[in-house]
């Protein structure tokens, strides 16, 4: 059994609860404007230009993909967790939600202008393979925009802050052999940027997102988390 199997099972089983929490936060005052800005500034599309062809890897219940589609782009969201895809499709957006692996997305090489992710880098089971695949799928000049944070900088108690069955499921998915295999789980920005460069990306940068941190302090965070600075990584296929 791959380490991916219990991870996928966890996210599928808890998709409904996760989506309810994420959707409530997305509807909080000011959240929509903040996240539209995060993605618009990262994508840097030409004003009035053609829509970008965007892939959201590990789309989950689709909130980031839907926000980006609302900026006028054509978006596909992929995820391995059937429960997450069900939750995303139930929102009735123009985004196409398809089964697919963030480590090896099922799209043709050179077919995308941008690849985005939110809270996915840390849980990639093979980060070098994933970033190499993303590089391959992009057209020359294409970009990756990825938002994440240092969720486990010190190998924190896995599942700390969750309760009951969800905590036990999280530990089953990530404790033991899984977490050490997730190279970007510590979330160190220098490490993340080095991984992008190793995959062939240029113009790699990491921008802190204080507006997102302010939202989290004001509106709260998901169980198992605390308000902390998130980073927006941006990398270009030269």
C-alpha cells in the first residue's frame, strides 16, 4: 500500500466537515477580497487579456479553484479524494473537477499557463516528482502559484488540536512512516524555494501573506491549526 492511500482516504472521509469549515471561513467578512487579491497578484494576468488555462492541484473542495475562475480564468481542479470532488462539484461552479494526482497530473505537456495549489505542498508524497511534473505541464513562461505554511516545523504532535475519530484518522494517515516522507511538510521557505529551483523553475520567490494572517486572527482557523503566517510561492518556467 502506498503512503498516499491512507492520506487520500482521510481527506475523502472528512471532506464534508473540512468543506464546511473552509466555506464558513471563505464567507467571512473580507475573506473573498483577500483571496481574490492573493491569486490575482500571484497570477499577474494581463488586464483584459485572454483567460489563463489554470490547473488547481489537490483542489480539495474547490474553494481556491472557484475563486480563480471568478477572476475570469479557465480552471480545472484535480484531487484523488472522491469525497472532496463530490463537495467541489456540488457548488455548481464553471470549474471542471476531475480525479487526478497532484504528483502526476493527467494532462498533456505544455498545456497550461498556470498551476496553483493551496495547502498542498506540505502533503506531497514525492515533492521532486510533483514539481518536475508541474514544470513539464506548463508552457514556456508558465507559472506556479502555491500558498502554504510551516504546519509541522518541528515534527509537531500529529493531529494535535483535532478531536475524536478525526484525530485518530489523521494520525493513521500521517503518523509513523508518512510524515517523514513528505519532504516539504516542515514548510521552511528556503527549502521550498530550493525544491522549485531544483525542478528547473526560475524567478522563484516567497511572499508572506499578512492579510491572510489577519483574517485568521479575526475569523478563526480550522481545528488542528493556529493563526500563523502563510507564504505565497511563485515560480516561472523559463
